[in-house]
């Protein structure tokens, strides 16, 4: 019996990991819909149902977790669901898809009213990474990939490929049905990069010809100030530090596992609580600082610091530092 339960649990976990996904594109009230109005039904309280006109690529297996008083598939990809207006959320379901729960519009559903819902299907893609020589670690959007072949929904991802003694590959990739095979050949570190990576504190890193050096990490009460020097070794170029991009924005994770994003960013002579771009002159160090507020006062160090960066040459990526000591003031 226990073995059976274990197998069922494993199957459920695997299904959830490799399931396809829904994405909500639109959810709004319609001024009129003659089909829904002509075919309206009542809920269990004898009140007119709310009608959801749903457009989706999913076949007739599309359903809802909530009670459905009537369902119609009027044409390919167009469905009508009649539900009670009392629902506060709607959960869309289909075989091999992760359920998607969305809030109803701000003022709630209205009885007898029709709402338009547009769903996009994000399908899993079989991805293959061919890396020579065999890497020590592959990280995709901060998650370690344990196999060179895996499934992943289409989209843009940040990938890091690491091997001791070799250059780290750190870039953004786009995964889709036409772009699911990726080939990488790791190059051995040059003398310049050996010098940079030999920094005993691990607080100096180089990516795409730009050197990032953490000069201090100080804590004032519940506020952490992280200071950097950023030096461009290539021709003059624009470089942007990212705060708004949810997948690649700057952040710290403390030694208790808490995550924080910066409330203020200073870069050269600019200051903002959002993305900042600066023109970096070749060979000149530019100062930057990130201010994090409401940080747990009991922390002893920063376990991980992700610096979100954009340049025209490399697009968006992260420079990741680990185990940064804190000086408490």
C-alpha cells in the first residue's frame, strides 16, 4: 500500500513539473453577447448566471474548478461557461495543464452579464543542451538543471553554465518549438580572467568585458547598502541596471533565506527606484550602490546577490555574487 502511495505521489509531482501552462491575456465585461443572452440559465439560488465567453486553443477538455451550470463549445476554441456571479476567483483546468486561478474583475461578477476571457497556451518544449566539456552546473532562471534534456515552457530564460577552470556562459536564451537545441563549447579561462577570478573574497567578477567589484556591504539598522565599482574594458557602451524585470532584477538573499529587492538605486550621478542606464566610458570605473530596506536585523551575511544587467551586446543577464560579508554600523 505504501509503495502504491509513493508511486502515485511521484507521478503527481512529475505531472506538475512537466505540465503545460495557461496565461491570462484578457478578462473584461462585454457590452452584449446575443448567444449568451439567448441561452442564459439560473444558478441554484434561481438567479441568472454570469456567462464567461472563453477563447482558448485548448480542445473541448477545457473546464473550470468552480461549479458549471452550463457549458457550450460553440466553435473551435470558443466556449461558454455559465457560473454563479458569487464566485471571487475562476480556475481554468485541462489535462496536462497546470490549473490557472485568476481573480474576477475588480467590482466582482454581475448576474446575467457576459465576460470575455482570452487564454494563451504555453506548451512544454523538449529542450536539449549539448555542452562540451561536461559542465559542473547549469542554472536556468536560478534553478539548477540536473539533466541536459528536459521540458520547459516556451519563453525567454537566463542561463548560466559553469565549470571550474572554464569561462562561465551567462546569457539569455529563447526557447520555442523552432529553438530547442542549444550547443555550447566552454573555453578555458584566459590569463586576464584568471586574475579576476583569483580574487580571494569572490567579490570581483567579469562578464562580457565589464568588471563588477563589490567594494562594501554595510548595514544601518534594517537597511543594507551595497556599493560597487563597475569598469568597462571594451569600447564605450550603454549599461543598464535592472530593478523592474521580475526574472532578472537586482536582489539579495540573506543567510536566513529572505529575499529583498532594492528600494533605491544609485548609478554614476543618477538616482532612482527603478532601472538606470549609464554610458560607460572605456577603462573608467563607475560607482553604483543599491539600498535595501526593512532587512532582518539578525542576518550575518548576504548568501546571494544578483545584479540584473542589460547591454546591447549581451541583452539582459545576471551577475551573481555569493557569501558577501556585512559590516554593521
